[in-house]
C-alpha cells in the first residue's frame, strides 16, 4: 500500500496559526515549523500525515524525515493487516503511543503483506519529532495526541488511480476491497476537516 507517487514540490493550502508558512514551503521550512510546535505525546511532537491511498503520504514523510535530520517515520501499513485494515488502533496505542508518552523507546511488530504475518520488530525512539503516515493517521481517536495533522489534498479518484498503477494488476482484487474499506472509514471519520495543513502536489514540475 505504500505510495511512491512522483511528487517533487508541494504548496501550502491550509490554515495554521502564525507564524505563517510560505505559499509553497520547502521541506526545510515545514520541518522548522514542526520543530517549533509544543510536544504532544510526552517529549514527542507526533505529526500525522493522512490522505487517500496513493496520494503521496510516504513520499512527503520521507522528505520531511530527511529535513528533520532523520526523524523516525511510523508507517500505518506496518500496523495494519489483511484482516484489520483499520483495526490497528489498539496495537498503535499499546506498542507505540503509550511508550513514547512515557519518554521510552517504542517497539512494534511489522506486518509483511506478502507473507501475511508479522515478521519483524521495528524500534522508534522518543525523538523530538516523530512522523506517523498512513490512511487514518488523523482519525478521531488519534487527534488528541497529534501536534499537527497534514492532509495530502489529492482527490480520491486521482490518488486511487496512482495507487493502482503503482501496485499493478496483480493487486486489483485487493484494491477493490481496500477502496470500499477506505470509503467507509472516511465517511465515518473524515480527517481533512481537522487538518492543520492541506498540501497538494504541483502538476507543473
């Protein structure tokens, strides 16, 4: 499910209290803003990056992590599974959020989508900024622990088309099930209205 959409530049389209961001912030400018936020989870500034599958969340997270000197990135794809596409909140809370809130290192099991099982363990230190990316990163149950929520402002149709191209025809059946599940999730628990920043890929680069 992880996105590799070819996005190189982002423009700011959201609403955040002062100091304002430039109209088209660089990753370094956005990283500086995130560093300046007050902690939201113990010593950690937890940043949610949400959007439809295929919208470019992983791409943005990677660029922000680099601009933040290697900030940890938690991919919700690693917590979800075929049997629990959106049922990862208990594991996220117990294995990641609660330890980080105590200022402790978090350890969580990573799901292998090909082997259909949890096959390794990942470690997340209580860094000043931790990025949480994936569909549902801005869900209602998480918002109180986020320092900031970024929504990738790409239409559902465009994002899903990019995701299907990325994953190829072998994943067509999975995508049919995923699209129905994602639609239900956002119908019940939309993240975009709660976002602090709306970001969209520029099409002229």
